[in-house]
C-alpha cells in the first residue's frame, strides 16, 4: 500500500516517482484523501529536486485525467491550439484565430477571463455588442466545422487537480518551478483536446519569465511534455520587455486586431502573428514548409479573407460584425488624455507590467476576481523603444472614464524612460524550439 509520507521522502531524497505513484498523489489530492500540508511538502521537494522528463509527462497526464477532457474528434482536420504565457497588449489570439481559419486550419479555442492588466480573450471579444461564448459543445463543433473558428468559455471541470495545485503553490512559494509550471500549462492544453500545440513563451519585464535563459528552459520543458504525450508541440520565444502592439485594453485591442487583419496593424504584432500562424498552418499539414505557410497567411490578409473570417466568426456567436467596418461602434471612453514627453530624446525603456498596471487602474483589467471590467478604457502607445521623441510630443493616449488620471500619469512617467543616446528596438523573436 502506498503512503504519501514515503513518496515525499522519496522525492526529497532526489529519486524519481513512478507513473503509478504520481497517479496516486493526484487522485488523492483531487478527492481530498491527501491533505494540503503533504502536497505542500511534495511541491517544495519538487522545487528543490526537480523532475525527470518522464515524471513531468506523467504528472501532466495525471492532471489531465483528474477532470473532463474535451473530445474534438468530430472536428475535421488537425486541431492546432496556441497558448501564450501572457503579457501586456497581447492581442495575438484575436488576430490568429481568423487568420489561420482563413487558410483552412480549424481553431477550436477555449479561453478564460483575465485576471490582471486587461481582460482575457473572452472579455476582449465581449467588447463586441452581443458576442457570447455560452454555446454548447454541439454548436461549438458545428461552428468550427463550418467556419473553422469558434471560441467557448472554459469548462468548469477541466483539470481540477491543476486548479487546486496552483492555488496551493501560490501560497507556499512554489510557483517558480519549471516542472510544475510546464505541467500546469500543458495539462490544460491537452485536456482541451488539441492535436498540436504552438506555444508563445514570453520573456522580459512584462513576462512571467524575466530572463531569456528561464524562458528557454520553460519552453523546452513544455515542448518535451507535449511531444512525450503524443501532441506535436513547438514553441516561439518572444519579447515582452515592452507591450506588444500599441493598444492595451479590451475594445482598443479589438480595434487593433481589425487593423492588423486589414494589413494596417503594428509591425511587431503583425510579425509575431505571422510567425506563430506559420507554425500553426505547418503543424496542421496545410503547408509543406514554414515559408509556404507564411505566404498563405500574407495572402489571406491581402485578399481580405482573414478579415471576412473575423466578421463571420463574430456574427456566428451573436456579435455585431458591423464593428469590423466601423470600429467607432465599439465601446468608447469619455475622456482622452495625451501623456506628453517632458524632454526630448529616445525612448529607452517601457516597463511592460507597470504599463499594464496603469491600464488596470483605469479599469481595463481585474485586480480581484470580482472586479468589473470597463471595456472602453486603456492606453494606446504612440512610441515604442528606440523611437525618437520631441519634448511635448505624445508618448501615449490615455482612454479613461475618470476625469482625473493624475495617479495613472504618475505611474506611466515613472516607467517610461528617455535617454539622449539612440537605442535599438528589442529583438521580437528570440528563438524557436521544435524538439
């Protein structure tokens, strides 16, 4: 008979846990027969001793099996999911969904609501009047087969073991463990039913992983788990030392997604979407090379089919698709204020997560689970790192429903740095991992 205390001791002393032992732990934690304090001891042992590749894959699958698994078998084609480790102004899902759907890749997306700088993908889409994700599984599958794209809210009972474990890690200082982060993210993606997974692992000040070395290690860990459990998986490591694109906020990001699908979006957002999208198209078997995949996507932007896919997607889920041609129909903030540069120079630093916090203070994100989001508010950057700035020129526009935004301006000034010397724009894509 297995005893939890023996398994804690085994991991504490640096030995590998078997698949059966990992299953026993996750089952017991999910059904409350193993208490929090024993799991806390185990996560601390994992934090210090790590886990082998096999243990990571076994832990991931044990968490997948702890709850519902979405069956996407009735959706035709290879289902490719994209996951980003989060960032500021990360509008990629809104662009990538319609973009890859336009070239025939099915995107069956489960998305959550955001806790942080701005809303999650669902909150952003709800800036479109009438749009809703409360659709049943039958309709979800029907829409993906018909339009190649649908978004549904997260099922309540997906990876319950991961939810419990994450809450515990949060209060026991064991969040920063690569095996635990990697298996947490991958368990959710695998339970959501994808055949192949493209990961966008962020690095820099606005990312969960602040250093390139840590980001690379996390990316490798997740790619190996995916491939070890039979899902074709690859990762792109992308920069989050400054916000992606220009818009930070819900309706503002929807408008930026529309611009990008028209071929008029910010350079960095467009480039990242084409990079991630090329991998999605390639993994789905719709192109023989990444170059061919990229050409298909560029053509879908040029001929308007990507924008049309967005229009069809919005109206299929109850949304007012006229916003595609008239973005002024999106929620608008009452006040707009320019943040003027106090001196001339070159923009050398934008602390992405602090700029995200400024957007949250305006009401663009949730500070707690119960916070109400204001879909209209946020920030639109006018300058990015490396740009020349004249004194009095606008660094960004604040979209607010509060008349007084002095506290927001103060935070922004602190986190936007100018220097006299020219600086280079940061590298956008730091590497790709496809083991």
